[in-house]
C-alpha cells in the first residue's frame, strides 16, 4: 500500500511539474483567461532553433486570435494561428535579431465565458504590438533570460478564451546580436 501511494505521489508531482515532457530549450509560461473553448498547444511543433519572422493578432472588441510565422531549423516556413477569424488582422514583421520577450494579457467576461479582451507583445528592441480593449484583469509574463516567444497554448473557439506563451531558447545567431541576446524589454 505504501509503495502504491508513494508511486502515485511521485507521478502526480512529475505531471504537475512545468518541465514534464518538455524538449530541452522549451519552457511554458503562465496561462491567462478562462477555461472555455477547445484546447490548443504548439509544444509539439516549436523548436529552440526556430526563427520567428512575424507575430500576429486578430482583434476587435476582444482578441479573436494570435499566431506566429517562423522558419524551423530545416528551413521549413510554418504559420501557427489559434482562435477565430473575426476582428482586424494586426501583424508585426520582426527584424533580424529581434524577438518577442514579453506578453501582457487582459481578460474579462462575455456572457458567461471568460475571454481574452486585450493582448500586447513587446520585443527585445522595445517595439510593441497590441489588439483588443484593456480591462482591470491583467496578467504579465516575461521570457526567461535567453528565451523568446515560440508559440502558444490555451483554449479558443471563435475568440481567444485563454493564452499562455511557449518560450524557446534564442538561436545562436540571434543571441550574438548587438544586445548580447538578453531580453531588454519586459512588462
């Protein structure tokens, strides 16, 4: 009996650990928003060696969706997007050596569901991109030193219900940029 209880406790600790099953150079950030919608995750797709070219938001009164366009280590270009098709498309093309290092999320109620109402991303070069309408419920997440935004996880439907960052290690050539590869902009 003691052995079974111990095994269950160890398994429980491992499964709730933020690093359980993650690739080396990949970390998950804090999830903000509500529990509604369908779950999504980019954890199986992102790689620490990918280069993000574009960060995108679709937003109107609320945030409809978020996405990134990137090139993986083999040269394959991929676009990841989560959420609905409503709202206005807002995107920012990142320059060489520029990467997203901070995310701010605001959430609130729409009917009986919690939705992401506003989102803002900031880069290591101090540039920002945002969409939606701010609320009093605010969450902030910054990339660990030497990491950048690689993708997302959360829940969505026609709109974004919740979102968290998937942080990935900055590729060698990006970390050799003029700022030394350290995130210089946080929320």
